[in-house]
C-alpha cells in the first residue's frame, strides 16, 4: 500500500465519524431516522451504542483505505477528480446497493434511503474530495 497518504486517511476517518455524529444527531436527522426505523432512544443500551460506533469506525477505515487504493490506481490526484470518484462510488455502488437492500427490509424505503443513503453518498463525496485534494504520500 505504498503511496497512500495515511494522514489523509486518518483525517477522512475523523471527518466521516464527525459527519455521522451530526447526521444522526437529534439536531439534524437522528430523530427522524429513529422514527423511520421504529427505534426508541430509550431502547438503545450504552454497550449497543459503543458497539455500533466501533463497527462504524472500523468499516469507515476499510472503505477509506479502499478508496485511497483505487484513487491511486486510477491516478486521481485532485479534489475535483476525487469528488467525482466519490460521487460515482457513493451513488453507483454504495447508494444503489443500500437502496436494493432497503427495498426488501423497510416499509419507509424512500425516507430511510434519503437519510441513510444520503449520509453514505455525502460521506463518499467528502472522502473522495479529501483524498484527491490531499494527494501524495506522507
């Protein structure tokens, strides 16, 4: 994995984690998301919340490192190239797959996709932009 900017990867993990904390907070879409999936805040234990955060951060690391490797292979070296790649990955791969899964699992598919799918698409836009903008090995 030579040529990966690990500082950019770490910054992207922190950025996506912060975005998720805001996105799913009661101040933004958290209350609506919980209502859409019929989840009561009182039903979430501290251990379940911590487990969810650990899994989310772990999967963010995997996704971001994968994006960095692919961007390196495709020689995407600018913020705009990264942004466009993030859009392609976020909508064409992650968003489409998530929507397909939701079609079988949820009743309120459109609303849930706007919340959860929207978060993923915005995340990949950010990841692509940051990795492209901050290209180079450190």
